[in-house]
């Protein structure tokens, strides 16, 4: 395999269908200022036919795919020997880029194929909701999940989809500030992203006239919505606002987007270390755990 660097624009012309929205040249160009350099690599066979490719970004001495997204997968052409192409491509990438490489691969339900074998891997605990469960929602809740679901339903929440991105973002920002967590994207970056390569939905939930919780989801792949941010204010905790938010978000997609088969609510571990409280919450609302591998190619 011969690997060449293409422009992100040419990359999108070579690979019109890509595994996830984060694998497009357009998305990576939008976030190019977050990397010291980006490289769109394409592997070709002896006849010059493209086989597969991926976009990488250099940050803090490490080549990353993704460099500003939850995960990234290789774009692989149909009707080729995938295992051989993947092995050849990733065996060459560190030398071509001239440094260590880290891949964060999506969970298997994205249908992005399998990552390279024989490499250093750290598996994060990722959680998703299978929309086929929603018709029998309560049967998939844990005992505590059912208790909190019924408790939340006693309160007069108002849930709605909104085009007011700033309103939803303000709730998320307040949630992160109260929890002491960083917020990776500014409001301006969110607006730029959803005005460009990414389709997104925003939801707000109120209680007694107060914005109490919000959610922001990207259409990460065909049939998959991904929770980028969601959260509530401290005032919503006694009413179990997030249990209610999960139910209402899943219900909105069940009613309005029957093409959506999965809602990915993201990881509950960092560096392979589980946040058990967060894991239990995600399981309690009916989600399934699947691994999301982080792969290091330095020893490939």
C-alpha cells in the first residue's frame, strides 16, 4: 500500500460515505485551529485505487484521530480485503507522520469495522440506548431506575425541542460549572459546528418555569444520535430531572425520528478507570454498555 497525504477537501471527494460525521474533511477543517497540523492520509493499491484513509491532527506531540471529536474511524472502501488494508495502513502511519499515534475508535454499533490488532489498547466503558427498547421502556430500567422514573413523573416538567442554542447551552454551562467540570466547546464553536457539517438537536426542560435541564445531540452517523452534552441544575436533582430527561429524549426520537436506532449517551470512564456512579445511572435508564477502544500505535 502506498500512503499519500491529501487535502481535507480531496479526502471528502475520495470517500463520500464516511463512518461518522467526525471523519469528514469538512469537520476536521472546521476544527483545524485546535491542532498544530492536520494530515488526511489515503492508502492506494498498486494501480492507484484508494483503499482506505483517515484524518489525523498533531497536538502536544501526539498524532490523534480524532484531535477534536469523541472518536474517529477509518474510511474503508467496499469490496477489498479489509483486514489486510487495515494492517498495512496502520503499520505505516506512525512512520509517515513521524511520531506516536493515538486512535479513539467508535463503539461497534457505529458499524465502523474493527480497529487494528496487536496494538496497545485502553477500553473505555461506553453506553447507548437501543431504541427498540422504548416501546417497553420500564422493563429495561433497573430497580432504582424505575423508582426515580416514577418519582420524576410526579413533577410538572415541560420538555421541548428548541432552536435557541444559547438557551440550551446556558443550562449546560451552569451544570458544568456546578459540577466543577470543564466545557470543551464555547457557544460560538457549537453554533459554527451545527451551522456547518453536523446536524444537531437541542432540548430544554423546565420545572416551575425555570430552565432546569438541557441536552445537545449530534447526528453522529446514519441512525445514531450522540449526546454531546446534557445535564441539569442542582435544583433539579431532588426531582430526578436527568432520569426524566433521558426518558423524554428517547421518547422524542421514538415519535419523531423512527430512523434513529441508537442514542449514544457516551462513556463513563477515563483512561479505563470507571466512574461507577455514572455507569450505574446510565444502566439504570435502560442503556447497554459497550467498549470504546483507545489505541496507541507507537509499538505497532
